[in-house]
C-alpha cells in the first residue's frame, strides 16, 4: 500500500503542491519582513562565536620524532618539555630555545602518556608494552620500571602533592601506587578500558574516562566509587580538572567537550566546534581558558566562563593528540601525528560581545538531554526488548513528517521502566538542527517525566536513528546480540 501511494501521484497532486509552495513562499516573505535581524544575528553569534582562526606560524615548531607524537608535558620551572611517540621514544627539549637535549629509547611500544611530578624532577611514562617507567628528568636516567600486568597503559596521572601515581589500562584496571616506592596502594575497576585519568586539584578525587563513554569519580583514600556518569556516546579520550574551580572537562570521540560540576556530576556546559574526535583537553593555570586538540587537526581555545570559542590554531597537518599549557599560561604546546610539536602564544582573551540569549535559553535537544547521575540501567534482555519495542512504537506512530535532512539523525534516548521518554540528546549536528521536525519534542512531557524520574529506580538508554529515507532504527545504547528493530516509513 505504501508503494501505491508513491505511484498514484497525479498531475492534480503536483498542481496542489505548487499552489501550497507559492502560498508558503508568500508567508515566508511576509515573516521575513517582521524579523528582528539584529537580535537574530546576536543569537547566532552566541551559538557559533568563531572569533579568530590563527593560520599564521606558531612561535616554534620542534622536529625530531619520526612517528606520531602522543603526549607532551612541561615541567613546573618552564625549562623542559618532554614528548613521547608511537615508536617508544621519549625526547627531552629545552623549552625556551626549542633545542633537543636528549632522546631516550624508553619503551618497546608506543608511549601514549606522560606526566611530570610537581617538583619537576621525575618524568613518568606509560606504554603499550605494559610498563610504567620513572625517569630522572635532569639526566634521563631510569629510576624505576614497573610491570603493571594490566594490558596497554593508556594514561598516567600524578597527584598534586607528588606522592601518588595513577595508572589506567586497556584492561579497565586502575592502579594507585606510591610514587617513591612503587608499591600498590589501591586497585580500582572501571566498566571498560580506561583511556584517561586526572586527579582533582586537592588530590582527594580521581576521575577516569572509559572507552564506553562513562566518567567515574573515585575517592583516592578509600577507592570508593563516588558516582558514574553516562557522559558521552563514545570513548572519553581526555579529562582535565580546572585548577581554580571545582569543575572538570571531558573530551570525547563523539566530537564534544563537556564541562561538569565535579562534586555533583551535573553537566554545566557543552563545547561544540570540532568536526572529529577530541583527543586532548587542558586548562590554563588561571582556569579561564580551555584548550582542546582534535582529530580534525585543529586546536581550539575556549573561554571557560562564557563557554565561547575564542581562537583556532590551524597549522598541524595531522591529528593533535596532546595539548598542554606552560605554568605561566603564556605558551601552549601541542603534539601531533604529523611528528611535530608546536608552541603557540596564548593571551587572555575576554569576549566583549553581548548576547540576547539568557542563561535559561538553550537548544531544546540540550535542555531535555542533560546527562544525569546514573540509576541502575535495565540489563535483563526480556525487559530491554519490551522497552525497545515500546519506544519504537511511540516514535513510529508519531513520525509522519517527510524527512528534509541529508544524513542520519542520531539521538540517545532515556526511558523509564514503563517506557515513557524521560529525556533525549542529539548526538550529531544535524540531529540538533532538525530536532523540531522529529517526534521527540512532542513525546517528551518534561514536567510529567521529570516527576516520574524521581520515583523510578531503573532506566533504559536507547539509540534512535532517523534516516533521510524514512527508516527508523531503535536499539539499546550499549548494544545487544541481534539487529535493531527497524521499519521503512514512506511519507
């Protein structure tokens, strides 16, 4: 019957369509005459705010690595920069002059993470060869080698007092060691491979980011898990604490950076601008600027207070795996797969632009979709199937608009144990732009569902995709064995 509806279109239908189009065009023209263009443009500026793209040369470009550079770290006295690469080498540079001091053939495999102790004396390296090594930063001598027995080492972090070393691995294990003795203090277990780690400024909390997009917070003294957030739809490549505020930034494979209230886990900001995975994030020492490096080969500088993009550095020819500020905040170092390290000038930039958008206003998909503290998720396959079918039916029955988009719209949808939609989050730019043309806003009764969410003890997360050809796909967010429910809907 659906095919017949397509075939039976007649000249009458075409004539009616033309008439409707003419009327709609007249209405649009009349509407345009009444638009407050000054207000509209100010809103647009608030949303994008691409103030400046820096295409000029950086202060210095350091060359010497022969493979991808994964990590850079700067000493507290601002005299030394360390870098590591895919071939297992570590290079030590004189930061003021940019001259190479020494090369250390450090590991048998890629060195993806580096950290320098607060006193600037010890360099810690973590490698895919399953070893963590401590080096004398002054002379390059090996102090200690630790075989972690936990698969690839993806991240290392040092506590602010320099006493505790955190190690995150692909096995999902997190180990806390006494930095001086190398003895294990605590062992924690993330729910997926651990890709990023960061200590809070007071050293009391450790944040870990997983391949499954979950962000966990741990009490360092006891190893107690404080809370878990379904923070991103894909891997969390980078985590950084603001040194001046109790906030935390996470950068993800999903192309976004999110800002969190560290104590409560509340999402307080989302930074959109990169077109590909965000691989690294770093706060300036004064906490006013956030830098991000991406697979899109660009470095973005963001003003933290306003969450505005204030500058773009565009000189690397391959993905930017690592960024880090000098202790004085005047220099930003970046390490890239193009085998170079670049040093960029940084100045405090405050936007003087004012906007008519208030703090209460946001895109509807973001308003409804603030990630919340995780309640127990539905795990039982039978229950997941029921919720999956209910969600599919709700959207399918309400979706009657002809798609105008040109790529899949992807949403993360949260439902309660009765199948009611509690919230949703757009996972790509097109999904945000066209959200009002989908059934999701109509299906979410915010007041009712927020009240329900206070009483429910279990929730389900689902992936919803609406394609340009009218296909609806619904499946559990974390997947299952089997194909998602789908149906072709002809408009």
